[in-house]
């Protein structure tokens, strides 16, 4: 699926002027997920994403959670977009739980819906996308019946450091990006299995980009390298505010089509978590690059080296032929 993001202040100004002059009602969006969506701090000290501005969003379960949906809401406020944001989240669950136990709350005529399932795809069978595929289809069918124009997105989450470095799992001892690739492949299969899914939000892939560029540390258990951020919470399972912020940036960029860099280095939510302007800009750059498939600097260097070697070989070949 080709994804195009609106870049540049002029494009944003035109879009926002049009939105402001319209009499249309707010865009409704629902986030369905677990602790990866509601921003579990996992023992981290505040301020926490879970407790971020719960009054700005509608928690269908009445648990007074702000979470990643509240970050998304703040981004829409930052850029003058009119979104009515709701969430339905329960810790430690997959989409099977939400379909079986929460369908009465979920099954409404939303404009947009983001679905996020269990971190390993299946709690009892890690790496198996079967349940995700089945219940994505069932939820998508129900939501499409309520509103045939609904845009449904799947949120593909990140590699867990605990399952990569410490705990028995299919990914123990593998590179840190291995789990994310497995998880994303499962979400891609689920998206391909129903025509009502508009796209997969590659949050975990954005985390990998943060590792590849040197913005984030690869292994929180051996200490955080100077100048790098830790995307995980203290137990290496959930996200830190940096990790959740990157998740929200990816969702915002893909859902609205706007360049996350338009939020700016002094964006309000990032400032409330005491990010430096440089960290905020770097996270926005990562999200923009991932959304637009911009190669990382290391990839660009490899490509340049390959092209250089190819050109050198061709020059040598022409020289030999002339001789």
C-alpha cells in the first residue's frame, strides 16, 4: 500500500484552513488495545503516558486513562485538527478478548479505528498470527457494518527486550529487530486477510530505525550508552515515554497524512515529559522517515559505496577495452 505524507508548512496551512472553514463535525477515532496502547509505565516514575491528560479523551471502560490516544489528541490540538478521540483498552489482552467481551462498546459508527493486539501475537503461542487474523476480520466486519466508510488500521508493535535478551521465547538470542519483523509479518497477514483494513502502522519498525540511527540504545540491560535514549520501560517490556511518543507519532502521521515534523521541536506533549528539543525533533524525524520509506543514513552509505564500486568497475572495463 502506497502511503504519501503531506510535507511542508504551506501544505499544512492549506489543509488546516480548509478544515477550519468546514462545518463538518469532528472526526471520530477509536483506539482498541492493551497496555501498549494505554501507556503502562511498568514502575517508571512520573510523569507517565498512562496518566497523560485523560480528560481530553473518552475512555469507554471508565478507567481514567489518557495513554497514547491522549498523545494523539494533543498532536491534533497542536495542528488545529478536530478529532474526537476514544479508547477501549484492557491490559494483557488481544483482539480476541475485545471482540468477545467488549464488542458492545466497540461496535459503533467510527470514522477511524486503530486495533492493537497482544505483544507476541498470541499469548499461548508466541509468533502465531492465527488469532490476530481471525479477530481482525471479525472486528473489521462489525465495524464496517456500522460505517462502510470506516478506516481501520493495525498497530504493529515493537520487539520486547526481555524476550530478546533474558526470557525464553522464539526470539531469545536473536538480533533486537527479529521479534518486530515477526510481529509485523503477522499484522501484514491480518491486513491482507480483510479488505476493510486500510493499513498497518509500523511502530516496531520505527523503533528499529531509532536503533539503527543511534538515537536509541539496543540493550537496556547492559546500561544506556551516553547520548542515547531508552525506548523501553524499566522491565524491557513496555515502552518509556520516548517509545510511546514514537508510537503516537507514527499513528498520527499515517492516520492524518501530515508530516510529524510539523509538530516542532517544542511540541507540548514532549515538553511535558521533559524531552529536549533535540530528542523531540529526532523522534519526529524517525517517524517521518519510516512513514515515507526514507533509507537510514547507514543504508544510504552502503548504497553509495555499491554505486561507487559499480562505477569504478565500469571505468576499468572501458579502459581495458580501449587498451
